[in-house]
C-alpha cells in the first residue's frame, strides 16, 4: 500500500491526508424509481440491480430484481444534474427474480440479460430499444429450478460464446433442517451458438457471489466463489481452476480455507501491485484480500483491519451491533485516483445479534487506508439494503450511487461533486473498450491508465456483487492530472498501444484503432 | 363361581395393567422422539445462532437438560426434582391433582418453550426451522391423546419452561450484548497479559469477561471469580528469558507445531469445535452423550437424567473456566511466540478471542468425561461420530477419559494453549463435573 501511495502523490497533487468527501444528493423521490425487493424467507438474499444501456443513448438503465414482486426495468431519461427514470415494459417482468447481470451473450452489440430466480433462470436476449425476449430454448440454456443467487461470466480462450457460472443457495424445500442442503453450482460452457448442458461444480457451499478473475495475471481466469457459512457443512470460500474439468485450488497451491458469511465480491487493485484485490462482504467484519506471497501462490491475506475497511458495525445512528454487508463495489467516487468502497448494508431479516439500523458505507481511499464518509456524503441509508451500483447515471462523468433494498424502496443518489453547487472533484476518464466479433465488451481484458509512473489497472469482469452488476463506461479518477495515457490489454493478451487522452471525457476504445471521443 | 369371578377380575386387572404398561411404553417412545428431535434442532441452532459462543451454548444446553428432566419428574418414575439442589431453584410449578397428563406432550411443551426463548436470536432460517419443528412435534406428540389431556399437558410443559426461564433470568447469562464482546477493552499493559490475537475488529475485546460471575447450576457460587470451589494452580510466571519455564512451555508449542504429524493435525481439527462452525465444545459432548445413549438403548428416564447432568456439568465447567481465565488473564501462544521466538509463526487453529489459562476444552471435556464415566463406566469404548468440520473422520476412544485427554492435548497441537493450561484445566473440569455427578436424581 505504501509504495502505491507514494506513487500516487504524482497523480493526485496535492496529496490529501483526508480524502475529499463527495456530496451526494438523494434524488430518489424525484427519480421516478419506485421499486422494492419483496418477500419473506425465500427472498432474504438476492435483490440486486443491474445497470446497462439498452436504449443506445449511453446512459445506463436500471433493472431491479423484485422477489415476490415483478422485476422492473427503468429507462434512463436523466439529464446532467437530474436523475430521471421511467418504467419500461420490456419483457423482463418476471417474478421470483433474485438478481441479474448484463452480458452481450451473442455479441450482436445489443445487451442481453441473465436473470437469476428462485425457480428457473432466464437468459433474455436484447432486441434493442429495451425490449427483451426469452432465449433459453434458442440458446440451449437449461435454467433449472433452484434458488439461484450468484453469477459470473467470461469468454474462455478462443471461445466465441461465453461461459457462465451460476451459483445457488439452499434447498428451499427443506424446512426444519435446511443446513447442509446447499444445492449445486453450474457451469455453462459454449456449444455452437448456445450452451451445452450445465456442468455441476461440486462441492457447492451456498454461493452468494461469484467472479471470474485472473488473480495472478496468468492469462486465464479462475472462478472465485464466496459462500455463506450459515448453510454449508465442511465448506469454505472457493477458487476454481477453469480447466476442461474444473478443479479447486488446494492447500498445496496456497489456498487457505476461509469460512465467512460470504455475500458479495468486489475487485480492484487496492494496493497498487497491479494484481486484483478482493473485498468480501460478510457479517460483522468484511474482508479485504491481497496476495500474501506474490502471484506464484493462490494465498491471500486479509488487510481490512489495517486499512480500516472492516466496516464491521454501524458508524452512525446509535445501533452498535455488528453489521451485515451485501453488495460492494470498489470505484473512485471522488476522482482522486484512489479506489473507494461502497458497501450496501442491511439486516438479513430481524436478527437481534446484528444491527437493524445498519447504514451503507462509503469508505474513501486515502493515504492511510480507508476513511468512512457515508454520513458526510449523504448516503448512509438505514434501509435493509441488498444490491447496489456505483455508476454514472446522468452522464456527467461522476459516479452516482444506487441501493436496492429489501421490503423498502430502492434509492438513488446523484454525485454533485465537492459541494452541492457542482464544484469539481478530481479529473476523470470514462472508457469503453470495443472488440470486434465475439466478446465485444472485452470481458476478461484489462484497462490501464497511466499518469506519470503510476498505472491504474482494472480487470473487466462480469459477476460479483450481490444480485447484480453492470456493463458500460469504465470510470477512472485522475486527481489533478488533466490527461492520462490509456491502453487496453485485450482478453486474448494483445496489448493495445498507449494513447494520451484528455481528462474529463468519454472514450470508446476500439481494438486496433485510436480512441473515439463520444 | 366366586373364585372364577376373582380370576376373571384378576385377569382383567392384569390385562388392564399390561395395557397401561404398553401404553406408557408407547408414550415414552413418543416422548423420546420429541426429546431427540428438539435436541437435534438445538444443536443446529447452537451452530447457527451468533449469540451461541461456547459458554452461552453450555447454559442453553443445561437449561434444556434440566427442562427435559423436570418434565418427567412428576411421572412417578422415581426421579427426584432438582429444585432445592440447583442454585437459586427453590420450587417449580405444581401440577393440578386429578388431571391426566401426557409425558410426550408435557415434554414437548417444555422443550418448545425453552428452545424458542434460548435461541430467540437465531436468524430467519432458524426461526423457520423452529416453527416447523413446533408444528410437527405438537402434532406427533399429541397423536392418540385426548384433546383435554393435550391442552393440560402442553400448558404444564410450557409453564415448566417458563418457570425455568424465570429462574435463569437472574443467573447472569440471560442477556448477551454484541455477541459477548465488550464494546471496548483497555489492556493494563502488564507483561504476559492477554491481548487481541486477530485482525477481526469485533474481537479486539475478549469474549464474555464476566461469565465467571454467573450463578452456577450445581457448583457452589464463586466469589469475584477468585475462590474457585475446586481450586487451580497459578499459571507459570511470565518470562521472556530463554531457559525460563514459560519460554520452555512456549518452545514446546512452537516445536510441536513445526513437526505436527498427520494424526496430531487430525486430532487438532477434530476437536476444533469452533463457534458458528460447529456445535461448539458443549454441544460436542452432548452429541457424544446422545450417541452413546442410542448405542446403549437408554430408556427415556435415563436419557433425561443423563442430559441434565451433562448440561449442568458443561455449564458449570464454563463458569469455572471463565472465572479462572479472567482471574489470570494470560497471553496466548501466538502473541508470545511471535514476539519472542518467531515473528512469522502462526498456529494450525485460529486462536480463540479470550485469555489462555486454563484451556476451556480441557475443563469442559474433563467435566463431560466425569459425567459420562459415572453413567457408563470407566472403560466404555466408543467411536465419536459427531459431525466435524472439513469432513474430518470419526475418532475412536477406549474411554470417555481418553477422549477428554485428547480434546485437551488437541489445543497444544493446534498451537493455542501451553501445556499447563491443559493439565490444570483437566483437573479443574474433573472436579467441577463432580457437582453434576453428585446431584441426587433417584428416590
């Protein structure tokens, strides 16, 4: 962390002992969004939100899981400074939805959506203009009938069709003794222009989050699975080799058992070693894992305590019981060049051992670790949070926040800058790689942004979080720098050329061609 | 004619008697099913309720044991009430004379009431499981029983459970805040004192520092956690000097950990009994009892008697152990070894977040062995089938004492205790277990 921080001084001048706290304005009431994730026991987990552009205007729509209520797509009609959404009849109005992730499955340039349910999962083909059509049969996708709760996607080397991982939770038919009844996780591999029958990933330990990630920059992703220890017996967090026959990493490779109430995975390079680090949400202490002994071993150490990122109990509101963390994202919300951390919190239901009034966290990265600023930033929601998104909703280049809540309305906050009048934070870039042919969004690739000697590297992933994720503009904070060098490392390992881009712009990054400013 | 009539009457009485006996046996079978079902659920709830750290779990299992036992006392089985024998338990509710009661329904009413209260902090899945069990057991226990008897029996059982909860409300263990961890903790800075051993924020204070002030069940009450009724030797004086006794003890832990055999590793993991991942140490010994009771075909009366003794022995063991732990407040091996011997050293097991001396496993396992030995004899060989984390296979023992000894030494193999904590802890546990063994349960 220290080396990273020293390097960062060249980026974010002057270096701030205390990170700049961005101001968020709660625009829920006027946003047009009125949606709750509803339900009892069977919908105590999940409840995510997916952010993606299906209208073609460059602004992300929001799709909310509904539990016992119909899922809902909200079309983004925001203008800079004003968040505005309208309900969109789209073909996505399924019930029993727990989560959703956008993915251009057939690489036709129109975003599709994978919808997880307590019941049959769905792949929904995007038709354009935010219309969707069930594609399970057309693409050979066996949606099963489980309580699905986790998702990740990647393109394996040379593949023209994605590989999907779907994690599931408890056998929902078990009433008196559900513990130990974790149902199978499934791996869907390509078969022509569709999917082969799913491969069971055994053992399964009640997954609540999954992420394909190239943790050691080997050129081939592995599959991290975060599992809920409440329900497994003999289980642990998992890391799978994504081979012809997937196999688990074991102790001989450095992988150490970790038993947490694993609920969400967020990933970014926090310590500046250019390898992805992983934030794992749980109950009480959250975990922040970095490589313990270099990329030769799949061994991670928890650095959350030292960096002030445990987020283990409410920091405001007077309820001192331990917290319950769900969705997490590592993004730079104050554009200072340090990744910040957004954690959506909320009691599972009414567990007396855990906080009822459990504010969401906004932990700002700084020169001594993370500093809590959720209350000062105005985003310390006490609702029973589940899903979330850190995404620019109004196209002004600043990252806004979304919280999807259980049995309570979803919330949106607009990032107004360093004050309510819109004074700027740092500089930023919004980048969108574009690959020809399959895997148009370069999932599994990397974007590198260089200012001076320091490089920020971000893996392009689909998965993680709690019940939802996003595809769209990739945001980088630049601090005081008015330009940065940018390149893409494509999923096939090809390294794009460095090119200098002026700050505060949206750029498409076509493979093999210069960046195109929007 | 008179003789024939007499014989006919005798036969009729005999038939009636046999019928009554058969019915009683059937009701005992129903009650045994109630007992085993609620205990199975209770052990799962121990694992799945955040409040249920080992001391708290021991209290819950003790109250369940006393409840199951007392539910059967008025049945004319020759059992003697524990009221008047357990600290602070002076009386229990009387039953209305002339009213028929059903053993299974009374027992179910008591256990249902106790489980609901003792595990009220469990999450939505535990709540759902308790509701399902309540409905299922109410139906099963009442099968073939007249409605008025069911109503009266359930009321009596619930009343018993409520009375026991009232009694327990003042024992010091009824309210657990912040999962047992104080909101703040200020070390005194004394060399050799316990300090936090993990980077878990919640565990920067030690678990339940006042648990040793709780009112024991059968053991005499402690005074300010100092006057332990069984006594315990002082721990080895702290020293960082090479060649000192303390340094030598630390070296033993360090050297053992560096050369662990496969069997030692297996032993350490088998007995790890981690909170929130297993049934915890008291649950482990209750599970051993339930297994042996099944193997031996113990009748219902003997089962509740054994469960009461085991629960009480475990609860008192934790109170005595915690009193000693916070009296001495000693450092864990990880702290000492990393400071004095090898800063990169880590033990096989996660170090529990409370002081080292004496070893909790040693105290409570010795107490458990004392209870089981009194019930089943000193040479009862068994294979412990209790579910273990990570699929660790069962282990076989020549006696309960052998199992307790292994549980104790497992903590040295796991790198979380020095040897004196194990040796002296076992002595303390055996003594404390004697109070449960010496309770009078038969007329």
